[in-house]
C-alpha cells in the first residue's frame, strides 16, 4: 500500500506515470528510462502508538547520466521533508532522505542506475 501511495504522489507531482515509466516493487528491463520504488525493512514498529518506520528506496535508470541525476534530484525535492501529509488512507508524519542520491551501477546495456533511500514515519495501516 505504501508504494502505491507514494507512487501516486510522485505521479501527481508530474514525475513519471505509474505502469509506464514508474514502477512499484520492480524495475523491468524496458523502458530504458524509468523509476522504481522498493520498500525495505526500517526500524521496528512503535509499541506505544500505531506508528511504523519503513524504508523506501527510489531507483532511477536512464541512458543518460545527467538526465538520470536530474530525475532523482526531482524526486528528492518532492519527497525529502514531506510531512503531516495524508496519501491514500495513510498519514505520513515524515519522509526523510538518508543521504544524497548515489550511483548504484551501470547495467549490461550501459544504462546508469541511481538510488536514494528514505526513512519514513507513518501511522500503521
């Protein structure tokens, strides 16, 4: 649910289109230039209020390093610092980047993959 909510938010900001060049939980071989969102384990859930601390990884793949870098920086600007926002049915208290975007690798087709990880504080679904 979190990936869909955040993917829909990114799309609403004019950065990518779900199912076209913005994907949830996978990065397909095509198109060459795309965005993929992955959820990973964050910190344990809170014991005293219905809160969770999941991790989010955003990956951008592009044939051009400058274009990929621009795209992941756009995503950083719309997500880093997002707070007290309801997306779908979930209240997000804070979305915070864990660092700057980095190069993950170049694949066999010489496309660059960049990534950035986020810490999230949200109410439990």
